[in-house]
């Protein structure tokens, strides 16, 4: 089948299954184009909660589909490629995190949403890159805090909030591969450009940035800024949305450390239109979570939602 036929097949299967397709900003442009909702992981899970769909096809990575299932236990959640993982989640195994917590007793545990259900279940509060600083500021000042799993985000949150954090040493392979030399060269050749960066980037890159924020905040900032050119320090999938919404502005992605354009997330790109067809045909791979684990993982997410009101 050609791409047009594949898209027609997806449309028919969506109607048959009463399904909704969610796509993260880091998905390939052809998937974003056919999705019902495009956004950050938590935003997408909340969107799904407000639909009448019986089936959620989550075009993202495993922890995102898990979060959708935690929030939507009665819906069938499908992940087009079950190997779509995340280095942040994978580098924070639940047993090792439990030992880490035991070495830091009496700490309040704040976990970035980019973690497994098992780690969420060990946490007191879940945060996103968008609300982490605000949530940390709300915590009692005499309470020591563990922040997991992203050390780069943790360092930035610590600086922004003024709170000392004990950070798990995890990182995102995409945001670790950006080249400082490449950013400096791009700034020289585009002197009027603004550098906008995700806080998962290393601090030397954040120091070069004009604006730092979550993927959604980068998008909205570019829409409101008077600048016409942006150097974008995050996974380049977001450039599809930026260019679609702002066709008169220029968006430049940044090469990796070896000088190539290798900053695409290999896990995000495992999902394809063909795999969306297959998962809707076979209703697999499905995300399953034990109910006791789901309930424990849900509590810190609910705490986040309550504190974010």
C-alpha cells in the first residue's frame, strides 16, 4: 500500500475500533499529521481521558502509554511498537531506585513523568518539565527532596527553584548529544536567531539559550516571540509543528556531537504508519498494568494535578 492507502486504512480501523490516535511532538511528521491530538505526554493522556474512545493508540514511547493506561484503566491502550522505550525510564530500574531511596531516608520523592510505572509508584509527586519548578517551590522548605530520573532537568530545577535536590543520575540520549560547538557556529551564522532549549539539555547548552522550557512552552514561545529565526535544542520532531503553525519563521535543528543530524530519538521513530495499521488490526501490543501498581502510580500523578490547579 502507498501512504494514502495506509492513511485510509487507519481511518477505517479507527472508526471500527472507536479509537483515538495520540502523537507526541517527537513523532515523525506523517504520524503527527494523522493524529487526533498532538502534544506532550501528560497533555495527551489527559486528552484521552476526555474522549469517548474505547481504544487509545499512543504514538510515543512506553512510559507515555503506561501513563495513559494509569489515567484510563477502562480503555485499551496500544503502543504501535513495543520496543519504543526511553533511556530515562530504562536507566532508572525500580529495584535500584528503591535502594537509592533507602540510602536517603525521610526524603520527599519527586519523579519526572519520564519514568516507569514502578518508579512512579515509589514517588510522592510526579512532575513534568513544564511544572517541575512550580511544584518544587510549593514543597516545605525543611523537607529534603529526591529528584529522579533526569540529572540535567534536576540541576536546572534546582537552580530555578533555589531548592537543593538529591538527583538520580539519568539523562536523555537525545538531549545529551547536542554539540555546543554546533550551537556557537549556528549563532554566528544566524546572529539574530534566538536559541530555545529543553531543560533536559546539559547546562553548558542551557547557558547559551535565550529561552528554556518544555516542548509545549518552546512552541508557544516561538509563536509569541518577535524573532523570525530560532535555533531549537530539542528533538527535531517539534519542528514540524513549529513550521506548520509559523510558516513565515525559520527553525534550525542542531547537529549531534559528531556533526551529523543524529538528534532524532531512535525510540520515538520506531512507530510508523504501517505499525499503527497493524496494532489496530490485531489490537496489540496492549499496555497492561496490575491494578495494585496502577493505583500506587496514580496517587503521585493525582498529587501533581491537585498542586497544579
